[in-house]
C-alpha cells in the first residue's frame, strides 16, 4: 500500500522516546515491542546484531593518500557526474546545518559539501572522504541502510543502531547504473538531530536522479560512438560473426551470422548452445575479462575498442571456418547472384546533401540492422522506409507501417500487438494479428515513434530483444523476425534526457540513423520534384500536365516549405485544380502560403521581356538540361544538339547565366 511505503520511508521524530526504549530492549535480548518502530529499522537492527558494536561513536578510520586516490580514480565517472550537484550543495545547504555526502556502492565517502559549520561535528564521527558508512561498519544509518535495501530511506536520531551516532538525522537515496540498474553509490543529506526536515529525503532523491541522468547521457554518447565506430564493419563482415560489447561487457549488437556461428562452433566442441545474451565481456583493472565465454572462443578473436583515449567496449569476431575453406577452393566459385533492385533510384533529388543521404541509405540497406530516420515532418521518411525494404535482404517479405502518433494508447496497443479472442469487450471473434506479427519475415515501419506512450515502450523493447510477441490476452509467445525502421521528427536524445523516451529502447532502434534534409536546404530539387508530382496529379485527374511558369518557379524556389515535400505536393494539387491554361503560375498557388506579390506572373519579368512563347519553351528546355547535367554546359550543348557557342548566346538572351552560376555553386 502506498501509505505503508511512505511510513516505511520517512522518519517520525515524535516517536523518538518509544524507539529509544525499543532499542534498549533489543540490546537486552528482548523483542523491541513497539508500533513506533518501523519494520525497515527493525530489520536493519537485526542485521547489525552481533556484527556491529552498538556503542560505536564514529566510522572506521578513513582511507588516506594513495588508497583514497585509487578509490576516487575507480569511481571517476560517478564523481564527475556528481560534480555539479555537489557544487550546488555548497550554496543551497549553506547555513542549513546539513551536508551532502556522495559515496560509492560500498558506502565509502567520495566527497562531502554543504554547511561549513558542520565540519567539526562531521569529522568527529568520520563523516569524511575515505570513511566507510556501510551497515557492516556503522550499523543502521541512511547511507548503509539505503545501499542495503536499494531504496531511499530517512533515519532519525534514535533509529540509528550505534549510540554515538544517535544525535544525527540523515536521508539517503541510491544511485543506479542507467543501463544495468546496479547500485553505483548513494547520495545522503546529513545533519544534527535539530536539523531534521522531512524534505531532506526528497532532496536526496532529486540529487540522485540528476546524477543518474548525467550518467545516462554519458553512457548514451559512448555507446552511440561504439556502434557508429563499428557500423561499416558490421555491415561488411561477410560470413564472419561479429558481436559488439559495451564497457560493462554486455552484448549490444551482433550481425546476422553471429548466432548461427555460435551454434556451429559449440556443436563442434559438444558444448551446450548459448545465446548472445549469455555472453559477457567486461573490463577489470583496465583489462578485458571474459566471464561467460565458452571454451571454444579463442582469445585472439577478442578486440578491445579505444577511440580517442576512451574505452568504449570490445568486439568478438567469430570466423566462419566453412566460408574460409570455400574461399580457398578456387574451383568452387559460387555463381554470382543478381543484385537487388536499387529502390533509392526512384527518389528524386540531386542536391549534395540529399545525394549524401541516398548514398548512406544504400549502404545501410544492405544489412537488416534497425534504422532510425530523422527529419522534419513531410521530408519523405516513409518513402525512404519503403526504399529500405525494397532494396534490403527482406524485400520479399511484408512491409507493415504503423503511425505511433495516429492512435490512442489502447488502439495503438491492439494495432501493434494484436489480441486474442475475448481479450476485451468488443474484441473480434477469433482475435486479431498485430502489425508486429504481420511483419514477420519483412519490415516493420514505426513512424513518429517519439509519440509512442512511455508505458508501451518496454513491451516493444521486449519484442526487439527476445524476438517473441504475445497477443493481448495470450500467454504463449509467438516467434517473429523482422527489420525495424523507425522515424521521428523529435530529438530522441533530448526525449531520453527528459524522461519521455526509454534510453534502452533508443539504443535498440538507433543502431544506425539517417538524417534527411528539409526541402528548404535542397532548393535545387524543388522544381524537379514539382514537375514529377504534377505529372502524377495530372494523371490522377485525367488532365494534361501543365508547364511550370517562371513566376511559379520563382515562388517554389523561394518559399521555405515548412511542411516540406508533403506541403509542396498539396500546394501543387490545389494549383492544378484552379489552373485553366497550359502554364502554372504563382497566382495559382494557395494564398495561405503567404507568397510576396512580386512573384505573380503579372509582375514585371525582365528576363521574359520580348520573349515569344516559342522562345519561352526553348528557355525551359535549356534550363531543364542544365539541371539534368548539373551545370555542365558541354554536356548541355551535346544534349540539346547545338554548339557550345550557340548555347552561350542563348544563356545571355534568356537571362540564364546567373542561374547556371548559382547551380554550379550549389553542386560544388
């Protein structure tokens, strides 16, 4: 019950006399026998009985010199993550009669800050760096007891086990590793009894949370660097198996060959089969220490990963012996397979930043690793997702798309996971298969994944980690294998830091990422895209395809298109419906775009003055060729079948020289 939990967490100073009586009875061998004594305190006293001297009045002698330096060096990351919190304590605990204490996982003090008037009393009981405040050393106290039970606790006055510490009041909260959730240390607010405040525990909890967030951000950066460092190698490992481990020795990524090779190698030694999750490869004292590696793993297969002085993790390379033999058989050369269709060729764009995104996408599409597509609303993330599927190894499987921001929580749960018959009122007879299950053997595209409710994220994470899914209302898991492509217009790293997106899920979906440029950053692609969309729209309405007039061209290229490609397509559809002639002009664009008046086709157009309709068509043909050949005038002249000198005359005549210069600048 929540009320019971709160009574267990907070001290009640008004109960001090009864608790003191209970302590005295306890030391005499009797039962404490008081409702005022919290169960957590009773349990702690019993752990201390016979192990800790109840008359102790200070912690053991603190570490000093090299041992203390070694302790601080071992806990460097914890100390660094706590710097800003501890520095703040100097100011906000000034004249409060309290101090903030940071300890390691064993309860040894790493640093202390706060009210300087408390320095002498604190040193008298050895509340100082290097001193151990574990339960085994000092009996019941907030630091040691919080570390023992793994949760926040406040201990006041007579609740302490040792008599010499009963004049103190303290509140502590543990600090956990953001990935493994193991305890790294504790943060404590301590003061003499008259400084008791119920809010001290809330302060300790908030401080530990800030430290955990800083640790999480640092871990996220290091793991992201680790995966980014090995992306190309994972994608181009051939038939060898690769398993990447983080600094704690946890397997965080493997290529498709790893699991099969593990089974193959284990079978050769008659060893029990292991999963990748069974392997751990942590660091101890600066060295890799295989803890759960089978006997058939050769130490030479393990490579430590250091990047710019940072220890990021390690990689295990499992060689494919059969493939090695096959490669050595010159006469047994496998027949080349036809290359899969490059679906990215259907995406229109020649701007350098867009071409770079296409080239990176082609590389990422070769392996079934999860991809996170980043970009503003309407940049074409769905088109890239389809291209990934149609180009990748799972192209023959289904492509299932779900917009995580387009459903209520309940509907999204059903849409993703499906449900069994009778799972809830209104459930379809026979149940329903969810999109995750339907994507088996193919691709699952989760658009707007940043909108997924926080409480649904662990369920998706479990599917990604285990390859199993349970429909709502079912207990038996179903095996699924699919490629995940996620997309978002949010900054998921910021969402993680704000607590709105799970960091472990972020690592799962962002093994690789691809940022797509907004339309305003690829202006040279706007008109070609417009011409492509106009052809599609005109065909849908069974109308002739209009030409893009000069005013329309200027309007398209100068507008910022905050809605990106989607906004452009919608604007063109509206324009075509109101256009009655052969040319689309700026006046046909929706008024809500807020275009300036001087873009209208009725405005003076110096470069059009004196140009006949026939010459205007010639101008458009020349400009189209210039774009197609990215400003290479030799190729343009050859394509148009005219001499280069003639082309220069026409560029001058039609006022296109400046356009060519701009295009060349953009392309280079």
